């Protein structure tokens, strides 16, 4: 079994070379005088990729992508994006890496991004190296500037990378892509399932709004009628004993891609920290809603006993048969929640009292029970998928640095992503 050797970029397999960006790829960016104005943005056409779309995942996030006019797009043919172009953010979200697929169609970059293309090896291998711990560290070490940190294109060409033989590059990329493809498939399934649940909700309840004449047996209630409202709180960060690995501490950034069952947090509380926050604890299967700032109005459900920060109001339901109805109702009220929040003085906010007093139809128990019966298997599948996504992500992240250093060779890997 081959070992590793020490190099300027860390340990790599003893039979690998070190590649040089200056020799093995081309770097392209948007020339300053070819910048574009807001007036050059249009409703459809070639897409413009910036830091918002690049999240160091094999798929770009195109939900809010902008489009550039045909005339402005054709002005810069050197930065027209092609299949397998690797993208690097050099302003803003420094060091984030993206990968361009032909399925995205015509595209270009904004000034915060540079293109790495014409790579002599496997482009996906280059992408995965740059999102690895060592690759990301190399990139961020190039950061310059005090007031506005940036990475300069002229410095990127000085980077080095581990350079296995091309067949091994392809094999490494194939293993990691298998994980990401499976993760993407499960995310797409969850999106379809959530759309299905929302469609059923709208068919059953969407035509009845507060203020309309409601069906017999229904009434108008308040959100607080469905359970206890809890506003989150952050334990003292000065006391490290409050923090540990037992109880999830949820913030709005933990479910930016919000949806049913928030499944991963960045911080956890210790037993001591948990006990200090008794009045702010929320039980599993509580509904969490961001109620302050730019991310407000996003809805999720926790499936573990948790604590949230003060930007989140939660409702601990008195009866679980209301879970699907209240969750789907709050999702359907996204825009109205934001309108309510505009009453905040310094920033949009819905305080605990206003949240509790949001008006909500109260259907009959029989109808709520029937809806929950349909909603439960959908939510269970989403939860199962979310747990699988978390497991696959953890395995991929564990393998990534070992594959990139040659500590683990592809021939020794059982492809668990296909399991």
C-alpha cells in the first residue's frame, strides 16, 4: 500500500505530482470596463452567476438568478460559461466554489467571480479539491485588503494542487459525484413532496380566508389557540459550559433552504445550558418561524427537543393532529407574515404577542384529522430523506480530504452513496 509525502500544500500520496494552476488551466474574469448596469438585467436570457448562486456544492443555486441582456452577454465572449467550468468567488463570500453544467444553458459571471477552465485534468476533481479543507485554506490564504477583503486573479494562478494520474482523478470525482447526485435527488424528492402537501392543503383549506364566510362548524381563531408560543433565547456565549453536543441550538441560518423538518444545526447545548433555558425550550414536532430580519417568515419543524435563538418564534402544539394544518397554513402566509413584520421600528419583526394573535381558520376536528392522515406519510418520507441527506453529507465530507490527499485510494472505497 502506497504512503504519503509532505509537500508545500500538505500530505499527498507519494506517487502523485503537484500541479500548477499557472500551467494547467486558464483563469478568466469580467474586465472592469465591461461591467454591466442594473438596466442591463432583463427578465429572461443568459444567466449571471455571482456569489449568491455559488455555495461550494456541485449544483448551483439558481432560485434567484438574474438574467443579462443578449447585447451585454455577447460583449464578453471570453467569459461565456461552458460545461465543466469551475467558478471561484473572489469578492463577498470569499472562497466559495461552483461548477457549471451545460444544462444551465447560456451564462456568464458577475465581477465577484472568476472562471477556471481549460483544465488539463478532470474538472470535477479540481472542484472537489477547492472545496476540501486544504484547497479552501489555500484559496483563502490569498485574501488581501482590510476594508473590503478580496482574492486577486493574478494571485490565483500561483496556487498548487495534488495531481494524481488522470484516471485516478476521474475515479475520485466519480465517487464524490455519486454522493452529491444522491443528495440532489433526495432534495428534489423532498421539494416535490412538500409541493404535493401544499397543493392538498390549498385544495382543502386555501379557498377559505379569514374574513370570508366559513363552512359550518368552522370558526376564526388565533394562532395561540393551537398551542403555547415560545420565543427563543441565546445562552451566554461567555460561559463555555452552556455549550456542548446534546441539544440542538437552531438559528435562521440553519434552515436557509427552509422546509419540513430542519435536520442540522451548527451548535449544540450542554445539559447545563439546556436546563438554564427551561422556559425557552421547544419540544420535538414544534413549528418554528423566523420572525425578525431579512430571513423572516420562513417555516420549519424540529424533530428533536431544541432551543432556538431570539429570531425565531415557535408554537408547541397542544394536539399533534393540528401539525400538518398549522405548518402548511404558516407556509402559505409567507407574504402576509412579512407584511405584519413591517410594523417593526428598526427592522421587520413579529413579536411574541403579534405572532400569537395571527388570525387563523379553525376547521372541524374531523377534517383536521383526515388531513393529518394524508399529511403524515408525506412528512415521514421527507424526514427519512432529510436524515439520509445528512448521513450522506457527513460521509462525503469525511471522505473528501482523505481522497484529495491520497490517504484513501479509490480502489479501497465501497461506494456507499449507491446504497
